[in-house]
């Protein structure tokens, strides 16, 4: 898959633009917000699309439930809050009114994990993927690239079901020059034969940087963007593991229950091989900027490089 | 809309008999809160709601959300009697593979519009459905039945604020105020005070029905609710848990209890007497 590298754009800008154009094209597209329009840059949508874009107030449980109710009547709701409140705060509603009810809702959780930065531990969802991965029928997406994000917004609107999409609001590098993605299919960003690095969200850029440094040491790392954490692309992960014989996962999430767990489950059942999970240990978040938190929680490219060498050693 | 009181009361008796039959076939179940809503269901399914048993998913139908999902047996009785599915299905309640699970499930049962079972959630589902109708300028109604114990759930009040702000006047909510929840009376556990006053304070149009097990009074309350064009209406039905069968009316706790064949025979006798007296 072709890679470009540029400064990209703010994902919240992508979201506001895509919601605007989707709502113009289809009046059944609904945007519900739990009073974070200012933080998301979507404030104009409420006046431009009265009724279709609704700030329900600070009530995530009702927002998800009402979205599920209207979806059964043909509406296609996108609902947003910070990832913490879009998961923990409305988990039972997403489970029962959403999944169990056979509803059709896209839950957007912004600023996952350490990307919550100055909002700190209270606002730092490191467990949202674990929660939603256990819900039957829920699709879980972890995305931090503008082009892929645009695709995911458009594609989920075309599909019927329950989706959880976590994304950072701020500026992120663009590394795709394609729009040919598929939910459920991982993207091999860089081919390699020595070790597999399966990453998602903001950790994909760290994985790419790690692969470049490893190459200077003569190690060919295969980098896979597993943006669909559920249903996970078993075929792609297994094929890569068969080829490299060693796997590292990298995620901006607790190592319990997220991408690392999902990949470990696949490998343990199909291609047992040395593996290591790079992610946040079993602890809470805290305030700080992205660089500080990345160091603090071991989410840097150095952590990935170290893990890659460790699993390669264990191959022998 | 014509209202035939005698016919509706008879229908309520049949709902009671059928729901008890369903619960007796399993041996136990949610008796009290099913019996207390038999009358409102009888009214809704006697011409008030726009539904078609031959086409349960009819696009422009009125919706009914039983947020107190454990009253499933009452719904199933009403739906079976109306011909949404064969009455024999009632004997499969809560058995493996049944289309009639304890809590109402729209994916399993014809005539169930939204799935419930975690208290409070039906309120938001109903508000969302009513909101979609309003956006699309449809003129159908969404009916919602809440338990009084269910009002302990914060989500109910979130949904009420939303419904009031969005002026969902075609959302008509019934509170089954039978005064009892699982572990005791609503007063003992977490006092609700004046339920109608609480909803009124949130901005709802409210109607209090003195005898919430009287079909005529329920019907008149619905007629009054339909005059409202701005606010969602909440009809507080002062009911009796276990209503219509003295054994359960007198029982301290009939939320979930056993129903033996003997109990069923006794209840049928009382209910048939009631029907003959109409």
C-alpha cells in the first residue's frame, strides 16, 4: 500500500466537513452531540442543520439510547463524546439499546488514550476498545490518519450496525494516498520478513518510524495498520506471522483487552510465535503533552524497536 | 376513535388469563407488574394504536415501548390475542429457543417494536423513535410504559429533558404507579413523592389517572393527551400490583412469583366471574 508522508490535517476538521457533506446528501444522516461541539469544531452544524444536527446536552446515555431508537425508524445517527464518556458512560445503552436491539449507530469517541493530553486521567480512555470488543456485533475502529478517517466515516454511514470509532481530534500525519480501504481488512504499510509490527491509531506512525530505524540495523519489519480492531483481520495477521515468525503489537490503550489481546488471541489459536504487546500497562492515565505521555507510558518508537528485537531473539 | 368499555374490559380479562397461563406453563415469572398493565394494554390494542397484526412491521404504525421489559408476558398475551402470533406460543415463555423471552425483544417477537430489559433504556429509545417521526413529519404516536420503580433510573430523567426540549408531543408515556418494586414499596426504598408533579416540573403535560386499572379512565386520559401539541404527555396510572387477581393483589411481594396449576385454576375462576359480571 502506497505511503506518503505529509502534515495531514486535524481529524476534527475532517469530521466536521464530512458530516456537513453527508448531511447535505442524505437527510437521514443525524449528528448527535453531548455538548462538545466547541471542542470538536462542529458548532456551526447545529444552526445549519436544525433537527438533523442536535446537541442533546450532557447526557450520553440518553444520546445513545435515542440514537438507537431513531435508527430503527431509518435514521443513520453519528453520536459523539470524548472516548471516556462515549464508552464507559453509555456502555449499557450501547450494549442493549444498540447491539442487542439490532440498532444502527456510529459512536464516535474522540481523544482516545494519551491523546486526551491535558484533560488527564479522567478523560483518558485506555479501556474503551476492551469494553466494546466484548459486545456481540460491535465493530471497533482505531484510526488516527485523515484519509482513513474520512473513509471510515463515509463507509460506516453506508453500513447497518453498531460501530465504535476512536480518533484523536488534532492534527495527524497523512500516510495514505489511497481511498481503497475495507473495514475488517488490515493495511500492510510496509513489507518485511523479520518481524511483524501490528499497530493501530496513533501508534501506526510510531511503528513506521520504528521500522525505518530497524532497517538501518538490517532488520526488515512488516508494518500493518490494524485499524479494524474488531472484527480483526485474522488472515492478514496470520500470513504475516507465518512469514516473519515474530509479532509486536502497538496500541494507545491498556494492553488488556485491546489490539494486543485481539492479535494474541489470533496467534495463540492459529500461529503460535513469539509476541509482545506495546501499550499502556494496567494503570490510569494522567495529564501531560503527547510526547511526555508517550514516554511515560512506553508508547514510543523506542519501545517498539526494543520489543521487536526481543521477539526476534525469542525466535532462535 | 370509538371506545367500547365492555369489550375492552373483557379483553383485559383475557390478557390476564393468557399471561397467567404463560407464566404457569413455566411455573413462575413476573406476575405482579404484568397484571398491573393489562388494562392499559387492553385500551391501546382496542383501536387506540395504529397497528396491523398481519403486518407487524407496517411502516406507519404507532410504536409501543415496554420499558419495564419484564412485563413481557402481558405484552405477549395482548399480541397473541390480537393475532400477531398463535396463542400456543404463550406456552413456550422463557423456554430455550422461544420467541417469547422474559424481557421484550423486537428481533424475536412480532409486534415488539423496541428491545428493553435494562430499566430506563426504553425511555430513550421511545424518545428517539418519536424524534425521528417528528423530523420526518409523520403523524403517528409513540407510546411508552414505564414502571414506577424504574423512575429510580437517572436515564429516565435525561430522556424526559430531551423529549421536552424537542417538543415531542406525540410521545405519550404511561407510568405504571403500582407502588411496589422488587424489594418493597417505592416509598420504603427511594421515595418518589408526587410522580405527576415531578414530570410536570420537568415540563411535561401530565394526567393523573385515579384508577389506573379502569379502562374508561385510561382511554379518557389518552384522548386528553392527544390534545397536547407542544409537550410530551405523561399519564400516571395509579394501579395495583397484581391487579385483577386477589391472590396477587394481597401478596406482599408478587414481583416475580410462582404460579401453580392450582393457582391458575383459582385465578381463572375469579377472572371468568369478573367477565360475566361485565
